[in-house]
C-alpha cells in the first residue's frame, strides 16, 4: 500500500464537521397511502436536534441500539437524506444550503461506506465500473486513466488489480467490503461516514477491515464518523464517542474517559451488556428492561426514563440539557444536574 505524506495538525486547525441542531423527521404516510387519503400521518422522529463536532483526522464513534437514529444522522450529514431542520457545516461551508450542483462538487470530499457489502454493490456491474463511475461522473478521469486509478485503489485495500473484471457475487463478504472502501476512496475524500462497516462480517474479518480503515486513516489523513451498535468496536477505533438514544445524543467525550467512567445510565447499560469471560473480575451490571420506544411517539421529558433504573419524577416531565463535566465529558441527565448543584 502506498503511503501519502500528510501535514501534521496544528493548533489553528478547526473542526472539519459541525452539526448544529440537526433534525430529521419522516412522515409515516409520505408514500402513496398518504397521497390518496390526504392524511399526513405521524412523524417518525429519527434525529431530534443533534449537535456535535468532528475534528480533522479524528474518528468520532457513534454508538446506540438499532433504531436509535445513528445511520439516519450519518446520511443526513451527507445530505443523502434531506435534513428537516438544522445545519451541517463542512470545512466552513453550509452543506444544508447548497444547490444540487454545489452539492455534487463537495461530494468529492464527503463519502460513505455502507453497512451491507452484499446489497451496496450493483450485481450487474463489474468492479471496474462500480468504483470508476464516480471518477467518470465527476470528470476526474476517463478511459485508461479510470482503469489505472481503479487498479491502484484495489491494491490500496488489499485486493488484486485483475479483480476489477469480476462481478460482486465472485467475492466474499470481506472482499466486498474492501471494494466498498475502495469506492469511497475513489475521489480522495477528507471525510467518510462508516455506517456499521463491519457488523455484517465474521469476527476475524471484522478485525481485518478495522485494521485497514485505521491504516487508511493515518496514511491519507482521513476523518471518520464511525457508526456501530457494538461498543467494543467503537471503543477500539474511536478518539471520541457519542452515545445516541432515540434521536438524541445523551453523552459524548474522549473514549478513555467515557468508557472508564460512564455518567449516563444508558451508557452504563451498554457497557454492562458487553460479554465477559467466566472468572473475570465481577462488577455490578446495569440491566435495561423493556424495548426501545417508538420514534413515532417518543416519551416526554427524558426519553430514557421509561427504561432507566434511577428514574425520578422530574425525568418524566423535563428533558435534561447537555452538561459539560471534567475531562471533556458531556452528558444529558438530571442525575448529573443534581450532583452539580
């Protein structure tokens, strides 16, 4: 794999991505049924006012249960899903205010790796076409230049140049995800949303893909938003972690501090759910009861109060604000607010 020299970050470097009060709601009857009946139905509150920053060349891990809005947030940042409200600032540019032509240009700098390496590749296209299409559409290469670039990208992700003439069904799951990574790298992006890129893979293959992403990050100076429901994976790959519950960020901060001393009961429960080897040091587990509430009708107050073992009356009627604690930890919880008074 070739190595690209990158400049070292300086004190003047600012956040590459800033998300300000981002909201994404879906009309549950926005399809044919809603048009026929004239009834807009209920809103699915997938992302409900998220604010966060992602620094240059860092990996921000986004963790939460399935259905909490993680993938929707990642795609709304890229405007693959149009935000309902809020702003996404990429390198000082308001992505949410861009026209389609302007957005096409900035897509060179913002890419995504999809979760399912089987569904994300067109089975009727060769690997050369799958990876090279972006180069052609963006006008960055033509003919033999595309073939040369695809060959180099395949080598960069651990595949052979002659693989470009094959079709997706001729590859394993891990190989397909490497192809997905090569496609994301084709336009030399600065920021990549990794949408659960290893969750569909065997454990041994997961380790290989995580190692590859880490190598590419350091060699190419990439910035990642790494989405996962596995806190063990998030803890390994991330510089900082944001914990998401039912459309809200409930805790975020540096990885080591957050994992060693989680403040929000939901974060504590996620860590308690990690399997342990028999005979290892025992500690009290925080067990959650009940299912994740529906985003169509989320609970009032703190959305976590229906499952929280420490719930009190205030939690049911008042939504907690994010509070900044020591060591860069930020948490939204009334229990923390009480200790700060």
